[in-house]
């Protein structure tokens, strides 16, 4: 009887669907809002994996004195300890070419490509969703609509974390202007300053 129960329990566990949350963005630089969003999903019991798609485009402060590239973004995420969580991984956005020949990247399109070209065997019990904060309420539905042709299940995320109004642009400009209060307020932990 014990073997029968254990077989049944294992079958139920294998059938349980977990979410894979996809979070695309520039993250130039990452701030406490980004870290909060990633951590909220990574600690949710229904989430198996969080995939962060990072854009490679360089972003500058308004006065052009502060430049943030993808390497700096990765180092800052490392300083914050984000990728120390085994449920979180990073994928760099790939380069694309427009019909006019212009080079660009699109982390959101990379998320769509990710579900369109997924290893179906590896992710057979997963639901894919676009992670987003409350300040961007349409993003999840846009992802579901855009990924309709994928062979995997897509849905809205299991939670939508409440967002504050921190922005990477504001943080870049605060760094350029040496505005310590905004910089401290933008860090996941002000003691990091």
C-alpha cells in the first residue's frame, strides 16, 4: 500500500504545473524596483524559474556623463545578489536588424522567441507568463496575445507585485548629478551606498 501511495504522490507532483516568469528590460541600471520584482516572483511557491532578458543597448544620463552598458548591468545585479538565487537566470538580448538595416534589440521579442523555441520536453509542465509590476498592467496580456502560436501554455502571472515609481533614467541622472538621496532610495538596501 505504501508503494501505491508513493507512486500516486509522485504522479501528482509531476503533473503540478509551475510558472516560468519572463522579465524583459533594459535594466540600465537595475534598481530596487527591479530587484523587488525579480525576488517576488522567485520566492513565489508557484514559480519554478525566473528568466531575466537584459537589453544590450547603452543608456546614458541626460548630460551623457554616466553610461550604463550590459556588462555594468550584470555587475550591478551581481552586487545585489540577484543571480545567487538558483531560480533566476539572465539571458542577454540578441541583436536584430530592422527592414531598413538598423541594428536593434528587443528583450520583449526575445521572451516571445524563448517560448516559441522552447524545449518542450524540459518545460512540459510549465506555464509561461510575463512578469510585470502593477504600474504596467497591460504587459502580461500583451505577452499572452503575442505568444498565441507557441506550443506551450501561456497565461497571466500568478501575482503582479506592487511597483513604486523608481526609474532607471531617474537613477542614471541622480548618479550624474551626485544626488545621494535618490541614489540611496533607488538601491535595494540603502546601506549598500
